[in-house]
């Protein structure tokens, strides 16, 4: 049985798009019927409404669920692609913390890098590295107690060896960043969620519970 966790940015997209289009229609009617000339505040109102409509459309382009759980594993869904983590590929998941504060992520403790990297879409890997850059830079800062080694740590090798397979290019860079993130907050694979830490913890409990049940029954 599949269960979806709606922690993507798609929430509220339809409402935002419809309300901004309604405002645009009202502005157009006002301009045609009552405005003697096109003023600066009307221009600002049109620009704000168009921007809101674009943001609403962008939200609708996001998948409904950011995480999909079934009896075999978890799938991370993003508008740039999706990737799957079988239960055998990670030990557990939880809400990571940095400096004692919970992050707006669900972190997965990866035990099988190859299971993730071999089927990770390159477009998704690039997008995730872009979105996680502030977190990655903070992880680098945490690794540099003296503040002198950030430049050295930011250098990435041209390859990554998992012990079973050698990776290069985007996948190698992604794997190296996974290691840096794990050093800072204990988790290699970080999925952003737009919910409270309490709700994210409930999701983690459901995922971990399903994982244990699945492994015990041999799925």
C-alpha cells in the first residue's frame, strides 16, 4: 500500500494562481472602466499579480508528494526527476539538526551508496546540489574549526570510489557532498520538506516503522 507525504512546494499553488488571476481580472476591469490614465501604482499592482500568478504556476509544477512510501522503500519526487531508496539502502531517517536547531529536511542514513547513485538522475542531482548549497556551505564551515580550511574542503575530486564502483562527473560530486553533509549533521541524503519539525518527525517514524516491518517479513 502506497503512502504519500506532501512536503513539497506544491501546497497552495492552485489557490495562489486562481487568486492572482482574479486580481488581474479586477485590475483589467478597473483600468478599462475607471482609470483615466495608467498610473505607477497600477503598474506595480499588475507586476505583483503577474509574479503571484507565476509563483502559483511554479507551485503546481511541483509533484503533489515529495515522498512516496511503499512496502519496498521510499521514493523522493522532485520536478527535476525522482529517485528511489530501497529499505536495504539506508539504516533510518530522522530530522537532522545543525547547531542544535532542526533543519527543514528529512535526512536518510545511507548504507549503500551504489543503490542510490546508480539510478540518480543527473538533472535531479544538479538541482539538489544547487538547492542544498547554503546547507553544504554551513557543513563546510562546521568542519573548519579554525576557519582556515574552507577553500580546501570546497575542492572536489574528479571521481568517487564507493568500494564497489567508481563514479565521475555529477555523481562523483554528489557523493562527495553526501559525505560532507554526513560529517556535519549525520545524514548523507537530505530531502527538503515544507512542514514543521514535529510533522517531519511523524513522517520519519512512519518510514522507519515500515522499513523494519518490511525487512522482518523479507520484502
